[in-house]
């Protein structure tokens, strides 16, 4: 399951490793009927796998990215 999420450590535009987390956001569940779901007592499906949704700023080129 860990291979479903990849946290990038370089800028998507200039490939610089100089990224700063500018906004820390809550993790969000991956919404898919095929990934990490189970039934709760009421029969609803629960998502168990979450992905980070932090906002990063590249100090080299200024790109703002998730």
C-alpha cells in the first residue's frame, strides 16, 4: 500500500531540492472503491489510506505546488 503515495522532494519545474512547506494541510483519504476500503457496522465503506496535501514553495524558481 505504501507504493500508492510518493512524496516528491524536488521542484516539479526546476528540479531543485530547495522546497519549503508553506502551508501544512490535513491528510485526505484516497477516494477509490478499490483502494484501502472496508465496511463499517452500518455497511458504509471507510477509507483507510490517506495522502498528504501540503503546499510547498520552491525557493529557487518560486513555484507553488502540492
